[in-house]
C-alpha cells in the first residue's frame, strides 16, 4: 500500500530551462553594471553560448566580449548564478496533484540533487516548505550522496515513517532517478517533460515502473499500487 510519494525537483516540479533563463538574466544585469554593456544583448549572448555548449559558458562569453578575467572572476559569476533568487514556479499540474495525494492521506516529499545554495533558493521561490512533508537536498549531506546513492531515500523512509515498498519516487532523469529500485523494493515513475535530461541513458538499464506525461496521471498510478 502506497503511503508516500517523493518527487525530484528540476524538470519534475519546476522547469530547469526557466531556472537557467532566470540565472542568465541575473548575470546579464551584473555584467551590464560591471562592464557597461547592454543587459538584453548580454542575456541573448549567454543563451546562445549555452545552447552551443553547456561547458564554460561564462568563460566563453567573456572571451567573445574581449574581457580579461581571472579564475576568481569566473567563480564569482558561478556563485552569483547559483545563489540568485530565481524567477521560477511550479508546473501547472503540481499543486492539484499534491492536493489529490493529501486528500488520500498520502505523504509527499522532495529529494533533489544540485548545489545546495541553488536548490534551496529554488525551493524558497516556490514556497515548497508549505506543500511538502519532508525535503532533502542531497548536497547538504555531501556530494557523494547525490542520486543514485540511496542515502536520501533511506532518510526519507525514516522521516516519513514508511517502508520502501510503501513509497513511490517520481523523476525525469534516466541517469539517476530510477536506479533506486534495483537497491530497494520501491516503485518509480518517470515523468516526460521537455527537460534538459530527457535524452540521458538509463543507469545500468534500470528503467521506471510507470511513465506519465503529466502529474494529473499520477493518482491513477498510485491507486493501482493501492489495490
């Protein structure tokens, strides 16, 4: 019997693309102030360079602008990006889904990877603490405990007082979100968003038990598992 549903954050509950856009708006304003460039042009340059390759975006943008920089300058921009308060919101299907789950006395939680300062800002932006029973940011445990490490899942069973076979995990990333089912008897659900990880390869070919395209479909999955 399912007693808890745990969610990934990025591209499951919120759009990672929207977060990236928010971060680049912040960086474009910062660069505009520092170097006297036009903010909107800087933003479009950041997006274009990112779309070409996600590697060393700030280095490459400053190179294109002919600006001399140090490693500390780049690290400062990275920190500004990660710590900015983002303009993000839940996908439209999130809150109705959470309401339906709670009506069925099902606890809800979040397990999310990513640098802690960035993830905490995202969670604050959507006021996640108001909607979830427990939230675990794996980076606060240590980088070695990012998914697919099972530690956060083990902690979640203790925090919610449920067994693994009473819990479902909903995520989007084949590389790390579904491997937990090879370690513990836990159901997994893949949600297909137009996310940044949609083309990743399944870790050890461990696939989800169920797939959905909207969280509106999730309660049906949960009800099947309740039988």
